[in-house]
C-alpha cells in the first residue's frame, strides 16, 4: 500500500535515489495509490504503479515482470536464473511438499522469524525490510517499530500489501538517502548478485545513528573447517570464490580467497551436510557466505554492535556512523 505522501521517500534505482515525480495517479479510498507513473527527471526513466505496487527495478529489468529471464541484460542473467530457482524452491517448499514436511518447514520458519524479531527488539522510527516476502516479520509479537516498509523483487501474486511495499532489488534500492532508521535483511544475503553493493545501499538509506539488522545462515568460518575436507568440495568452493573475485561480486573477496576455501559445514540456510555447491535444491543460492565474510563486509560500512551465532544462524546489528 503506497500512499500519495509516501512518494517523497521513493527514489530512482538507476540514479542513487534521485527524486521521482508522480503522474496519472489513481487512488482507492482516497489514499492508496493503485496506478500511475513515476518518472526520474535526471535519466528520464519511467516506472509504473500496477495494482498498487510501484515497479522500481533498474531500467534493464523493466521488462522482467512481463517477459521473464529472456528480457534480462547480460549483467543480470545469472541473478535472473537464481530468481527462477527461488520461485521453484518456494513452490516446492510451500505448495507441493507433503503436509508433514510443509508443517516442519513452517515451524522452522516461524521459529527463525520469532528469534530474529526478538533480536531486533524495539525500533524507533521507520524500518525497511529488504527481501520482505509477505512482510510476516512485522506481525511477530516481539517486533516493535513505528513504521514498517518492505521491498522485494518478486511480489506475491494476489497479495494485498497492508504496508508500504515496492518491487525492487537490494543492489539498487529505490529510496531517497537517509530515509530509514533501520534496514533489515532476514536470510536473504545469499540471494543477492552483489552483497557488497547491497550493503552500500543499506548504508546510504540508513539515517545517522540508524541500524542494520541482519540474520543469515552461514557456513563455518574457514579457520574452523576440518583439514580433512573432501577434495571435491574444496575445489568446488575454490572455483566459486574465483568466479566471484573475477566478477567483483563481493567487495574485498580477492584479499580473502584463502578464507573462502571452506569444507563441509552448514549451508546457506543453516542445514547440516555439504556446502551444497551445485546441488539442485540450491538453484536459488548465489553464494555461500561464511561468518568471516559477513562480519568483514558489514564492518566496512557500519559499526558492529552485536554479532552472535545460534544454530548455524548469524545475528548481527550494525550502527551507521556519523
């Protein structure tokens, strides 16, 4: 639900959050925008509002809503493939799994969500959840904030968002600088094509003294990896690290290549077993972070106030420096 007064907080994803103007707007109930066009005076890009959702993806992805992966520019093809993988994973997990397994998945999701909500505590001011899904986090009893916003590249079909929601990607967040008192990301880092770019964007959006709140299933740090790791897994992860370094997908990874050579541990979702490189059920995973990776990259942009592990999940709180 985007209202007229919310437009002032939106920004062009291709111009680092430059202001957008609204035209041909239609509202429902005198407040909720249901259609219209947002435009950027600097780059002349135009972004539609359809069924109440502003589609503020980068210009190269404008056609993705209607035309799928084949319309993606080359720089976003891999991300698009993983997005399709995520759609398949979500369908298998929530729609086609046997009832007993689905209930187990739902129970685990609720438990993780509740634990993260408790970690977040009370947030004074405006909070943005990146990769928000249906916004379930805001409904947790221990989650307290003054105003909740959500952004996700894949809106749920038929979902009526009862909070300000925008379709967008983490690497090009479509908001004005300093608009949020907290940026939240729950177990989504492994879906980003460029996690370092997302963290840059999170810092840009966070007001002075505001917080980054993060939880993420991680692999064991390389220092804790057993020396007897299987050669196949080592080679697979070395190849993954090399590709990321060459593509520049994770800032600073070139200097930490040896720490990226992990072994069987916990996967991107905290499951036990092999790292999962190349597994069919990991088709939606862009990369497998370690605790070292995440702490290093967050620490480059925020002052880290809290960092702890619980059941293979890393919980972190960073504070935007003045």
